[in-house]
C-alpha cells in the first residue's frame, strides 16, 4: 500500500533498479553518480523523471508514434525497444507505461521477453490499470505479462481516496529492497484513512469487481454508440486495435474528438463544465471521459445530453476544424543527465528565446503530464513551437519559472 501516490511507487521502482543494477557492476563503478540508463518511451509521466533524478539514472528515450487523427501518442513498437537496448552500453532497466492515459497499451508481453533475455528488470507505470484484474474483457495486468514490478493508482478507477495507490512486486530481489526504499520516500506519518480505503477498495473488487466492471463496460459501449451518432463528434473504439503499435485497449475510456464541431479540446472542456460535466482531460482536438464503478445510466445520460447540446450550439457556427499537430516534437540532444541538470546552477529565460539552451526543469502540457522539455536536454525550436501551440489552444503548461511571463529554467553554464 502506498500513501504518497503512484509517484512514490514509480520512484521506488527506479531507486530499486539502481541498487539492483549496481549489485551487478564492478566495485569501482558501483558508486558512480550516473549509474546507467533506463529505456523509457518519450511519453512517460513526469514522476518518472523525478525517479530518474533521485536514482541517478539517465533516460534513453524511445520515440512514440504520433496518431495525427486523434493528436495522441501511441506506444513504441517492440522493434524500437530492441534497437534502443542494442544502442545502450549501460542498460539498467526497461520502464514502460501500461496503459497510457487514453487506455491504449502496446506489446508489453514482448517487452517483457526482451528484458528477460537481457537479464534486465521490466518496471511498469500501471497507474490507469488498477481495474484490469477484475474483468476478462479488460486488458491483462502488467504482472501477468511478465513485469517485475508495477505501480497502480487505485484512486483513479477504484473506490478509494485520492493519493492511495498500490505497488506490486513479482521479483524476490526487489521485494527485499522495497521496505527500506519506501521508508525513505514516503511520509513517516501515513494517513490510515488512505490505507483503510485501499483495504475496502480491494475487498470490494475481490467480492464484486466482475459485476461492477461488467456494468461499466456495458455503459461505456452504450455511451460510445450514442456519442458516435452525434453530428461532429467521434468516440474512439476498438478500431484502435488495428494499429500495429497497439495490442490492448481499455473500453471504459471515452476519447472523444470535438474538432468536427470547430472546437479545441479545451474549448469543449470549458463549455461542458458550465453544463455540469467535468471531463478527465482536454487535448488539442479531443476530450477524455471515464466510466468507472461509481457511474450509472444517469451519469452517461448527462454526458450524452451535454454533448448533444454542444453540437446543437455549434451547428451554425462551424468554420472548419482546429489545426492539429502532425507529431510530438523530437527531443533535443541529452547533454547532461537529468540529475546533473537539476542540481546545476540555473537562470530564468523567456521560452521564445531558449533555443539551444539546456533545460534545467521539465516543462509539459498537463494533463496528461508528458514532458516536452526534460532536464539535461538541449531545447529545440520544435519543442518551443509545440509548447506555444499548446498554450494558444488553452492547454495548461506546467514547469514555468514564472507563469505570467512564460519563462523557464535553463542550466547556467557560464
């Protein structure tokens, strides 16, 4: 049980990976500040960067593929993982996100085989998959596919309090390391309300999980069908499984394109909130709604009604679709490890003038929390343009040095 959220679980896994990998190094290399690389998709959550900084590990990023139609990242294919592993001289672990914020997951089973064949750990951010165990029509769990450890945000989809998460271990060496590591990372004054809610939530799932998620799946199917009948809207369905990068998909996530109404995701989010509907996130051309065990026909009906009203309001106002970005910006060259960059002297600079500088802090659209600038990377014009475009679309940007002036932190190399 975790009382500091899945962030604590992710950071604990990476610290354990540092110790696990270090035990396999020579004595003279064991205490180096930067002790190896971790293979990670570019679209990792910002908490992974924090774990890499704490552990003194460097990321070897694997580029995600970009779905231009939906303006979302898709998982890297297994061959991209294999190529990245072959190019790493000091690989400590594989780290994957399963599923991503949109309920989309790649070939984790094949990644597990690659990791096992190389005698490396496979660690998983399974924040959005705490419910997978409880219905056969949901994706399999990360552990069942061969992961050594995974962290789940029980508070996102189960009936538990916010900040309550779980860390699952399927590796005896990691299990021995975890108590000490978690004792360092987490508060020594935990909330037993969080622990009690976790215990009650897992009991509810063990006793009644299949029925509850059967209802959620049926409601999701109904909602998707009704939304797809609304002119100008499109709700992602199982056709996503036809894409070669995708192997698993969570149907309880309702990813809805709104650009057919001439709206950005942020525009739709604001207007739906005024109608009493709070969506999970807003992207460039879409919104994401979740169906979970607390929802019923009334909630689904309210969502569909609000979307119909939105479509009617826009019916005479459409002026084409908002512009979509063709891909995520390519990352700049990694000049320093994230740890070295964060601990270096820094200075404040306008984002527009930051090309060629080295980022000293992560900067990212939120949600979903995927870093565009990573500490230690050289800042490119492409990344600056992407962040400015997100800002114009009304998407919140986190990581500013000064929000009002749109300044960022860069490494002071003078």
